[in-house]
C-alpha cells in the first residue's frame, strides 16, 4: 500500500515540461498593476527646490515605519469611489489607472505650480495570499509591485510533492467580481497563461493530490500502527488455531 501511494510520474512533478516550446516564445507582456479600491498609494513629489514641492507631499512622522496601519498612515487610501484626497489638488480619481499613468497625470497637474516636478507612485499593499500544499503558506508582501508565478512558488518554499501542480487555483477580484483561473506549472504553457503575473490581493491555492486526500485519514501514529499490528496478529491466531 505504501509503495503504491508513494508512486509519482515525471509528468506530475517536473516544472516547465517541453522547454523547447519556450525558445521561440515572444517576450511576455509587461505587467503593471492597476489601482483598485482600498489600495494604499505612496506618492512623492520632488523638485530642485524642496520648499516648493513640500505642499504636495504628505506630512511624514519619523516614527512611522513598516506596513499595515503605518502603511495607511504614510499613503493615500483609495476610497470606495476610487478617489484620493491629494494636497493642493484636492479630490482625484485614480481607479483603473496604472502606476505610470497616475504618475503622468499628477505630473501634468503639479507642473502648473512646480515646473520641474517629478512624481513617483508606489503601491504599498501589494500582497498575495498563498494556501494549500506549499512549503510556507501565508501572505506574501511584494515589494517591487510585480511577481510572476514561478517567483511566488519560490518565495513560499516550492510546492510539496503532495500538491497538485497541474491545477493550481487563482482567485482574483476585478471590479468587485471574483473570477477563478487555473495554472499548470508543469507545462511550458504557463508562460502564456493570463495568470502568469499575479495581481495585488490574489489568492493562490495549491490543492492536495488525490493520493494525499485518500491518505489524510490513514493511521500514522506509532500507537495506531502498533494497534493495527496487534489486531492483525490476533486475527491470524484466531483463524489458525
């Protein structure tokens, strides 16, 4: 029973099979996150004259650091209408804009007041939730606002042998509607998958294999094995007397 349960094929385990299909693959689309409701944005405005740029920057507390609540204090929270309240400019709608689009938009607005203004936008709460058969399930904080599926798998300590590599579930919310995608990381087609790049707040779930599900209730403790052995011996003695 143990021998049968432990058997796995190359097709079930190896990543990026048939890699020759990747050789002529055109470079992947450039991914940039789109700003959504409840995102927290860090927006910095700089100029050669720091005093002129100061009114366009949120006042920082030197004791504030890290993520979570401090991130909300340091950044601009996108409200349910997709707006932020920006110094001097007032209410600005940022929903469905990419980071570079928002930078360009704000630069044009602020240059009316500061001719050499440079605007940088950063998403502070880009995170992915990973569940299931991986080395370290949990919430992954993404610092550079871009993470591919292979990078995510490496970050959480790879997929266990008890995880289903061919049918990884990705739950994504777009405009308030949740959608479900599937990723097969054993195939080179993963590089063409629309879920190859992950978005902020995606949920990734690696299902257990069928064998893992079937063995989940199997007796594995020493006490259970001893009990099983003694029962088997008792049955042999009973039927051979």
